[in-house]
C-alpha cells in the first residue's frame, strides 16, 4: 500500500470513528457510513448488507441504490455477487457485474446502472456478519489499495456494537446478548443444572477499532508480541518432551510467534488506521477463512496454531480473558467451542454443567463430565457467540437443550424439573443397599463403568456390585507422553484399594478411533473406528500391551485379576492376547513378583463377528462383556459419532434385541458369564429389555444404577418377555412403544 492510499484510508477511518462516536440510532449511523465511504472512494453507490440469519442477507443501508429497497431486498448466502462474497469470505472485484459468475438481477435496487462492483466481507473472527459494497457507473477495476481500504472499513463496521440489532424486519433494535435464546443440541450426559456462564475462551470486546496514533499502536503491538514470545518460550520449555513429532509441532508454533511476515502484515493494518486489536482480528479472520478451506489436515493444524497465537495476542493487548489462576465462580456452567480432557480437569469438579458447540458423546471431555455426573450438552451451535460470562444459563442434559437468559416462566419450570430429579434421587438412595431383584425373583448384577480415580467413590454411593468396565485409556490420554509402568501399577493399585474387594474388570488400552494418543503417531486412517485400534494395536505394538499387563499384575499384588481385551473380532486375536498375558504372568513369576491368586480373562464383544466365533472361543473365554456402543454401530453400520445417523436405529429394534438374545443364549450354552457395558445398559427401558432377552449382568454409569434398579425391582420379567414377544410377532420394527405402553398401563 503506498503512502497516499494509506493516508486516504486513515482519513476515512478517522471520519468513521467520529461517526461511530456520534449519538443516534444504529440505522442513522449505518446510513452515515455508506455516505462517507461512497464519498471517500468516489463511488456512486455504497451499500451495507447484513446477515439476518444463517442463510439470509438483507440490504440494511445504501447510498446510491433505491432507498425503498432498504430492509426489503434480501438474498440467500451464496446467491448473487453479494451472497457469494459472504459465502466465500473473499472480496469480488469486477468491472462488469452483470456478466460476472453468480450475478443476480435485483430490479428493485436499480443496480443495473452500476456495472463496477467491489464487495468485501464484513467479518469478525471468521464469522461473516455481512457484506460491504461499492459500485460505480464507469467501468473500472478497483485498485488493490482501494480494495484493502474497503476491507479495513469493513473491519471497523464489524466492531459496531449495534450490528447485532439489524437482525430482522420490525424486530426491536435491542442490543445483542440480551435476548433469551434456546439452543437445541445433543445430550451427552443427563441431568439438569442452573447456573452462570463461564466461557472457556471468552469473547474479547474491542472498544477502540480505529487508531489515534499509528506509532503508539505499533509500540503497543510490539510490546504485546514480545510478551507473547516470552510466554510461548515458557510454555514450550515447560512441556518439553522426547517425542520428536510433538517437539516439531511445538517448534512450528514458536516459529509462527517469531514470524516477521505476520508482524509486517499487522503493522501494515495499523498504518492504514486500524487499532492494534482490530489489526490482529483482521489477520485472524483471514487465517480462519483459510483454515475452513484448507484440505490438508497438517496445514489446518498449523493455521489452528496461528489462530491460537492471535487469541493469545488479543488477550495480551486487551488485558481481557481468563488467567490460569482465576477462581471458578459458584454454579459455573462451562461453555466452550470444544475442550480437551486436561483443560476440563483444570477447572475441577466445581463446574456444574458443560455445554459445547462441537464435541461428541465418546469424547474424553464427555467421559469426564460423566464421571463428574454433570449435565452436558453437545452441538449447541453458536452458543459461544451468544453467551457472555455471567449470563444465566439452564442446561437440560436429558433433552439436549440449553436456555440462555431465559424468562421467568422457563426458569420456574426448570426449577420444578430439578426438584423432581432430586426427589427421584432420594428414591434411588433408599434402595441403594437392596439387590436388583425382579418381581419374579431374578437377580440381576449391576456394576459400574469407570475410567478415572474420580469415579471410584461412586462404587459405594451408587450401590454397584463392582466395576464391570474400567477404561484404561483415559490415563494415557491425559498425558502428553507414554506413562511409565510404575505409574500405571500405582494407579491400578489405588483402583484395587478403592474397590475394596469388589471385582474390577480392567480393560486393556482401547486407543485409535476417536481416542488418539498424541505421542503415538496417529495413522492417517480414512475410517478410524474400523481401523487400527484397541486389541489390534495391542497385538501389533506388543511392548505397550505387555507393559500394561505387567502393571495390572503388579497392582494386583496377589489379589484376583480380571483383564478384558477390547474389540476382539475373531478367536485368534483373543487366543494371542491371552497367550501374551500367560507369558507375562510366567515372566513376572520368574522375576519374583507375586502373581494373582486367580486370573480371569475376558473379551469385549463389539463386532457382530465374535458372536459367531468357534465354540472353542466361548470355552476359552472366562467372561464376555458386550460393548454395545461399538456393537450397535457395526450392527447397523451407523457411526456412533455421527449425529445424523447415530439415533436413526433404535436399540429396541427387534433385529438388535434378537441378536442380544442369541448372544446370551450362546454364552449360556458354554456357561460363559456375559454382561452388557455399553451406554444403553444405563437406560431403564433398554436395561429391562436386555434382561428380558436373557442377560443377567449390566454395567453402566454410576448415576444410572438407581433408575435401572428401581425399574427392575418393579417388574415381572416373564410379563416383560411376553410383551416383547408379542411386539416381535406383530411385525413392529421396534418393541419400544409396546413396552412403554405396558409400563405406563401397570
Ligand atoms: C462400547 O463400545 O460399548 C464400550 C463400552 O466401549 P467404548 O465406549 O469405550 O468404546
Ligand atoms: Mg467400545
């Protein structure tokens, strides 16, 4: 950008700032801005289009087009040149708009008179808020400097607080972030909580979009960058690791922080009149736009680093955001775009609920939220943009609904729901010490799933008879390097001690799929859930599996040991894994370690193939645990992580229930104990149907034991079976409605 044009853009920005400082309605200001820009750029037309909702743009102010079209002309994002600027988040610069790809004629605006068109996105941190357009009668291509100046103006418009008010015809011009909002997401953990928003990554509010003095701004920027580099060095030194790839990634991060090109671009934006903060945001918007288009995962990761650095820089410049030692407010509900397990653990158990824009039911943040028994909603789209720290928030983990700044009626109804849940909890507590026996005197073993030390106190409070599934991968996932055998042995010994004689099924590492260990180079697999995971990794990387088996044996220190192997698809895998365990046991004995008095070796049945394994498998296997989460996804070929399909096929579909019945019968034949440890075991109606199909042991989240036991103790299994059989005979696809009807009519 040459000096003259820098000056033009700076003068324009100064005038803009004065306009923004004036009192008056939002509309007046937008009108004024369009006049100012048209005048400064020598254009006959300047228009501002703003996003009305996710799909629609609306002409909100214009200088030069037909004023009648304001708040009338609308287009879909992607439609016409304006819509394309918004969709692609890139400028369009043409001297022949009517013949440019995507042009759509809008007679009400009379824009056919202006063939030259320059449109730039109005965006804030990668979110497209609208489009700023200038048009001319003469055929001309706008210079690069003009395009840059218009982008700079668009950045300042994006900072206007009242922008959010232009969201619809006739809608009150109320300030954004004040209205009530409801978000419909997915349930990751049941329960209800009422509290205040705590943003994991709070929004930064910028009050000075235009620079008073570029020299001062540059000084502020450079001071913040110097601080940023020191912080990054500290971060890298404290997380130094022997893992080569990890070190390389960290060094790339440092390289970005020291990149001269990055700083030069930031300084150029300041020169053109932006404040240091908005200059950083401008760079960040460009990064985010590139990130969304980058096809290569490696490149996307690097852009993610750059985005992260911009965030840190913004926090340094504004002094806003959360410091590591900030206290978690009372009744905090954590709201984040996404969060890793370690970050979540840092907040501690005082968090009352968790709401994520992304996330998945099987993610590690979810597993922790479950261990903490806090309600959690995932896929609450756009919540981090709407929520502000301290806003009142209601989380309905049962329905997957979040209410932000709800009105009194909703709050009242919600409080009633919480009171009802508390009452139910009292009911469950009263039967805690009683066995899960049906009305026709069938005893069902109820155990709990665990994966963290934090889960273990629930063994007593839930009334579980043992740990049916101890997921060991979380301990690996929480670290950034491979844990040592002695650390693992110590941890498993603590699990034994906490179990206090109750049985614990230790599952060997189930990594791969959605659980990727940062220090084991993840394979770039097209379909990781069906890829190199669980026992497949264990059998190929024998060192890791042996190390874990040794840790189990040492932790047992003579006590009985129960080990189960995940994701066994065929007999050979089980036989090889069991042989490995036998070998490790012999070796431990030779080394003089005490070996367990009794060793039981089980398999998780998570692929349909294992149900049809040779008889010898059932004879050799000491116990089987049905991993229903995986089994269901492979039975129906419906990804358990994919919101579009994961609920498409009912667990109580007759096909799946009949399959469970077959597995139970086959295990019975060989007297191989079998249990079900997928999420469905914790749902009372599903649990009842599994039991009716012949299962006698279920393992579930601790919080589900009360509701499931309550259901079983009130039910006659023979009758339940009759209802299910009748529904099956009638040709119903699912037995659910018949069972629910019967339960409600009792
Ligand atoms: C399952 O698949 O049902 C299971 C219990 O294992 P995970 O959820 O850890 O894959
Ligand atoms: Mg599984």
